[in-house]
C-alpha cells in the first residue's frame, strides 16, 4: 500500500474502484516535514477495516518520525457509514490527545459526510494551503506554550496540578 499498489481489497467488476494508498513525505518551510497519505478509490464495508489500520499506522509512523500526518482524499469515495467509522477509529488517538488529522480536499459527498459525523479526530480542509496554515498556527501555539513553560495546549493550572502530583 505504501508503494501505490492496490490494497488487498479487490475490485468487483462494474463495482467500486479499488483502494490505492500511497504515502508521500514532503518538507514544507512553514511546518517542516509532512507525511501525506494519498487515498484513491472507494472505501466500503469490504475494505474499511484495512483502510482504518493503514491510516492508524500512517499516523503512528508520522508521530514517531516527528512529521505532520495528513490525509489527501482528493480521489477518494466514502461509500458507506463503515468508511466514516474507519476514519473515526484511526484518528481516535489524535482526538484523545486534543489533536486532529488534517483531511485535504475531500470530494463534496465525503466532505459533507465528515462534517455531519463531526469526528473529533478529523479536521477538513478545502486546500493543502489551508491545512498547512492550520499546522503552522498549531506549531506557533506549541512553541508559545513551551516558551511559557507549560505543556502544549494545556491550561497552566492543569499543568501545575499534574506536576505537583508527580513523585
């Protein structure tokens, strides 16, 4: 899947387009290295779990490498509710930590489905520039928190309480 080859999910004759997933790493001056998972084809009930697993691995790998994960849905169709749930499963770790995966250029039906679902671990962007601007703003906020001596995104009172509770 990393190499753009078809996933294990097989296309049915006259059925949905096969799922193709490819990771591209790019250095962007405004935010550093981004890791873009480009998805093409259809996510349906037959391959939603696989898509969720690949996306979760993509996010985990990007976090370990110090990269910003993004998901490009320019050429993706979400065929059913299972497809939307697969995104929710994969981005759960981000939502838990108060972050969200930038999802870039989803087709209108996918954009509407994602907005309706209100997934806490997903942030929809109409363009790559919009997603990069959001990442840059987040990086600036993290830098400001670090300069102030607090944990990124945490309220100062919460950080103080956690530090006192330690050994």
